[in-house]
C-alpha cells in the first residue's frame, strides 16, 4: 500500500502591513511535511505541495480555498476579500500532496477570531474654492469651499474666509462685497480649514455708470394736418453719465420714448412709442397708437449707451391726446349801457 504524507502541524497566523485603502493582509504558515504517516522519511526526489483552506464550520465542512499547489509553507490572504466576517471565528486547515498524487488528510482545525479593523482617520489633503470669477464693483458674489481627504472623499466645509485687497471684503459666510474701482482689479479669495488653504482669483470689474436721463421733454404740434396729424416730441441731448461726468470719447447714446395713462410711470404700464432713436426728437401720429383723442397721457424717455447701460426714465409731461385747444368764441354782440 502506498503511504500518504503526514498531516501538517500549524504554526499560526501573522499580521502583514496594511496597504493603502485600509486593506489588511495576514500570512498563515505551517511546518513543512517531510515524512509519511508512519513517520518514515519521504524519499529523495519526491516533492510536496500544499493546499490551504478556511471555513466557518469547526467540523471543516464547506471549505474555501486560500491557496492550491503551494510550493511554500505559507500563504497570504485578505480577510475582507475572502469574505470573512469581522469579529467572527473561522477555522483553517491544509493538506499535503505528493508529486506522485498521494494526499494527506486535512490538518486539525486551527481557530482564529477575525480582527475588527478600525480605519485610520482620514487626512485633509486640499481645499478648493468655487464661485464667480468676477464681481462688478458695488455688487456681491458668494463663494463656497470643498475639502478633499486622502481616502478620496469630498465634502462641503465651512472655512475661515479672507481676501488680500482694499477693493473687496468677504464675510464669514463667503459673501464677497466689491468696492468701487477705477480699472479692473484682481482679488485673491482664500479659504482656510484644517491647516489647509484654497485660493481663487477674482476680478473686480469697473462698471461704467448709467447715462443721465433725458431732460426737458416736450411736445409740439400738430406739425402736419390732413387724414393724420403728426406731433413732435423732443428733449435735450444726453451728454453725461448719471453722476454728471462727461460721457467717455467714442460713447454714443440712443433713446426710447414711452407713453402711459399712469402718472406714476409704473414700468408695467409703459407702452413703447419709439426705440433706438439716434436723435433727440421723434414725430408720431397719436391715433396710430391705441391713444384716444382727448385722453390724458404721460410721456417719458430713456437714454441707452452703446455699451447697454440704461438711464432712469425722464420726468414725464402730461398731454391731452390730439387736443386742438378750445373752440374760438362765437355769438359776439355789442350791448349799450
């Protein structure tokens, strides 16, 4: 009868260094098999390989393979990858296999409590600032910060905010308020959290003031008669900004004219009479619009720069639609006193 290899004698399980991402590996080892079951030495020229297993069954049923055809007397495994329950008990066994095919019995079960692993605390690696890249002078912009940790997680954070310019201030909530500037200014917004900082460059934009509103609006006419009557609206040309500074060279102004029956000039009540006018006058036929003869209306105008800025509405004038004035006196007579 052929003799089988002797079963193994366990040495135990050693902890290996934990690689990144909180993995943990262990090494299980045993004594080499050098004899048959009757304690006679295995002949020269014969080789032994090993297969190692684990199970949750102390009777060594339902085996899971840790390694097969191992030429060494150890193998390394990751309990999590193997599906071992942390804090639970598992049992290890192994067998020896001769190169001629004879196998040993399984070694006695080796019990092991799978250790509970507490991941090390994550370390903040960077802070990122988000928000508008530019803010108009006199306006505000809101900024937020995001932290990134060495375990790959990201989360919104509440940092300490600061900036490096006399042209802006930033509050604890990340709201940047831009001051007036005379040219484009660059501001660095900084978020500090957990010993890390994140920065973002923000441009404070020099915004041109709006143009002045048209002044001295008036109406005259009719300037023609016939089936239709034309009336003329005119106003002073706009040559300054709202702050009375002269318009910059090269700036051009156009005008829009409105009418309404609302003396308060509520924006929703304004009806466009003419737009994009290059000059400070416009002729119109009142009855071509939904104006009713002898209706009281209010006329106003607005100036618009070629850069898009709009003025406020001009002071309005009241007008009775197409009213030709009172009829001349009739029935004249001389009475003797």
